[in-house]
C-alpha cells in the first residue's frame, strides 16, 4: 500500500513521529462523526475552499485506490469500473454524512485481490527463469493503466516476478534465496492488510481525502497525534531522519541536521531502505513492512549499531544497493547551528582573496526564550562579524538541503542584508494579504553576496532567497529552482469541533490543514515554482522526482500585487549576464561537472523510458558501466583536488572570539585519510555508489568550487565602474 505518511527517527525540535496508519486501535470516537467533521473542515477551512462535490469526490476515490494499489496490479480495470459504478456518483454525499461503507467495501475487495494474487505468486516463484528475455517491465507503474482483466494481470505479474527474482540475483547482498525473499515480501503485505482494523481503514480513507486537497494536508488518527505531541517534548534516539512510506519502501524524506544519518554523509534524501540490520550481522527485509515497524527496527539504544540496506536515490536500477552502518545517537544540537568557513583563495595576480561561507541547516529559533535563546539570525550575525574582522570581500549563504523552519527567523535573516522593508506576503483563504516586514533599520553586511540553493531548499529558505533576489541584493546560484513549498499548515484537533461526543472526542485525532500561501515581495508565489536560480549549476538533486511539482495535487502558482520596496538603498549591481557566461565556460571545461552532467543524463533517460530489462546480461552490463563511470568520477575529483590551492578555515559559534581559526584539511587529504581508515566495501556493497570515499555526494565539491568562483567574479565585477545588467 502506498501510504504517504511520515515518521521521524531522532528528532525533537520541530516535528514528530507520524507513523503508519496501522497504529490506531479500537478508538471509542464515532468514525461517522469524525468523517463528517473532516469533510466540513476540508470544505470550510482549507485554503482552496474547494467544495466536496462530485468531481472532488471522484478525485478522492482516485487517491484512495492508488494509495491501496500503488503498482496498479492487484485491481483490474474491470474492478475499477465496478467501483466507480457503485460509489463514484454518491461518494461526495457519503462523506458529507459520514457514511464510510464504500471505503470499507473497497478495502475488503483489495484484501481479497491481494490474497488471490499471493496464492499465485507462490507458484510463480517456483518456476524456472532463464533471464535471457528480450522483455522489459515498467520501473514505476503509477501512470500505467490497470490491467484490463485477470488474464492481462496474470501476464504482467509473471513478468514482474521474473524481474524481482532477477533483481534479487543481481543484488550483492543476499538476505535469503531469491524465491524465498520475493514470496516473503508478498506474504508480509498480506499480513499487514490482515492486521489492520476498521479504524485503520477509516484513517487511510480520510487521509486520502485530505491529501487530495493538497499534499501537505493530512488526517492524523489518535495514535499519530499522540506521537506528534510526545515528540514535540522528547528526544528519541535513532538516526535523525524523516521517513515516508512510498511504494512499499521506507523512503528518506528529510535528513535532520546533527543526526547520525546526516553526519555520516552516506544517506541522501530520496534513498529507499530495503532492509535493516542490527549490530554486525543479518538483515530484516522491510519492503512492504508498515512504516511504524520499520521505525521500531531502526530506533534503539544510544551507541548501538544499525545497518541500512539502501537503494540510492539517483539510481533507476533497484538492484543497485549499498550498506550504510550508523551508530544510533541523539540529534546533536550544535550540528544544527549555523557554521562558517573562511576561504583564502589565491588569485592569478598573486594576491589572496578572503571569502566567507556560511552553512545554514535550518531556520531555527528557541520559541520559549525568543529574546535570549538560540536564533538563526543572531548566530549568523555573530559569524558575519567574525568573518568581517578577518577581512572577507564576499559571502556565500549555503541553503542546500535547508527545509525551512521559523518564518520569523527568515524575516530577521533577510534584515541582515537589507535596510528594512517588506520580506514576504501571506494570503489566507479569504484573499486577505498581509505584508511581513523587517523592522530593523540598517544593514549588517553590505558586500557581495551569493545564496546557494538546491531542489531541497524549501519554505523559509525560499522566502529568504526570494526576498534577496527581489531586492537585487544577492545572486542566487544552484539547481534550476528550489523545492516550491509556498504553503502554511495548521493542526486542528477534531475534538474541538465535536462537542457532542464528550470524552470520546479525545480519540478523534487531528487534521493538518493548509490555510495560507506565501508570496514574494515582487508578487509571485513561491508555491510550485520555487525560486529560480540566476546561475544554474549541474546537480544530482536537480531532477523532476524532487520538489512540490512532483507531488500529487499541489496547489497552483498565482500572484498578488507587488509590495512597495526600497530598491535604491538595497540594490547592488549583480552583472548576471557576465556571471552566467563566465560560469558556463568554466563548467564546460570542468571534468567533475561533466561527470555530473553524464550522471544526470543516465538517470533522466532511465526515468523517462521507465523500463528495465529482464535480461541478466544487459542488466549486468548496465551495472558495470555505472561502476566504471563512478570510478572515473572519483579519479577526476581527486585530480582536481590535488591542484587546488584554496585554504579553508573552520568557524563555529564556539570560535567567534578565538584569536586563530583551525585550518581544515584539503578534500583530497580528507578522502585519503578516510579511505585508509575504512575497510573495503562490505560484502554486497555496490562499489560504484554515489558517494566517494569521504561520504560526500559526487557533485558536492564541484558545486562549492564553482560557487566560490562565481563569488570571486562578483567581487571583481562590483569593484569595476561598469554598468550592471541588474
């Protein structure tokens, strides 16, 4: 089942564990009243004010069916036609009056279809396969049609099982013999379905209704809500990641800065977890396991080892896997803080230029001690002051992978670089627009400024980057655009709206609902389109599978009236045309970037064709080619690193008053040291994974190098008396 719910592993600051729908057991709240309340709130409180009419009800039915049968293989088109004939014309009224019998009947039919199919799979896995076929199978069946009838379904399933058996054969980590592993996976799916009770079915259906309004709205049952509240208060020991159940896998939705996964550098957003191991030996297959069960396996005692068998995010071949070993720990708060580097860059004329680089994992704020506690803007201000004492001539703010956080801090951060004024506009469902401003006069840093983003920069990050772009204050560098999340959610406990239920209303759960949208000071929304970079760099995160536009049912882009801003006292000449030309020329001659471009093409081509071969030789040749390409990339990166003369000095908040900053080792030295200290890849680990020996992504060093070059160009151009293009 495709359950788009999230679970957090080791996070205590802003979010909480939202485990899978299988947790809610025998709630005393009346499901009919819960459904009525959810339906009314969706109609009356959601930002879109979309009526729950016949058209919307059919979309909800689409979502529910695809959540159940995400592979579009268990139901047939005949089943779908019959479901729509029975319920398609009345589901809107059913939901409004709280009649959930259609949801229950559809779920029961799905469980029957899965049981029937599992019986057939038991025979399919015993058959002999040559793996010399010329056939291909779809990698992703979301956009494929349901099989017309049982005969077509049988044919599709035979190819699918052959593909899964070949995948197990190609895997270098054999959890158990292929036929047993495949059969066990589907037996687990059937077991999961059988263990769900009526409350689970209700929760799945109501969540489908909420997520049809937009992807960030969701229904939280009683158990989910309790987990949310517990995690707002407690720190849970784990790996520091947010997981999302998608297409049977636990998918990494977000890495928590300061958690073991993020600190390892070996886990990426979009990675899928296929198995979990405890200690040094053994694995448990977690494909089609409920997300709360996966969470239980990954969490554990602080200091213990957990191993993850991962399918990397940017591979189109599910047989390509790697093992990541992590030590469970609490999220380290100091690792979530802003941090900086002082960069000394030799120039062609023999002089040395000093540049600052500030990395911002999130827009954090101590809500209980807003005046004296932790604050992004205060911390960044302290780092900037120290960097200016070192004599920096330009500054980079690195927002890659920054998923957002405090809106107030995004506004205050913007105020460090502009002389007060509007930063963001917020519109509610009534159409009322509020302009939020930086009220602090003066500018802390007025020098050349670059903001580095990627597809995983979202929400508050987008507000900050968009404001500086609209003011003409900074050059935005990175992926073609940021994530594109321009909406605001609120949590509504349903008990508040169900007084007639009395004490049982505490069991009703909550509705997380989208209620507002963000707009730039220039008038355009950050929703869907994100912030478009002024200078685009090739990047492995820049793909269509990441971002708001890749989600189902996103709210549309629109615009409001621009806010009045003072460009005269904030605008800096940015020379964008010159910067693009210089960067394009360097990127074209940089072997590391050309390697990234090659990787991007391979992944995009495979995703576009959406097919994978059932021929073993073809698959092995593809894996060998991938491995050769990765080895070339590592060699290219080492060669480039060996020629670098830049010096990087570490600057943390603990260092701002120290007389000397610590010189960081070169990337090459760091990689060599790590390689010597680490054993060769574990048995079964893909030697051609997307990380180098130091655990960094293949494009990370290249992007940092080129961003520094762009900043150097900006410093040079702003010194000249030439007229800028903006």
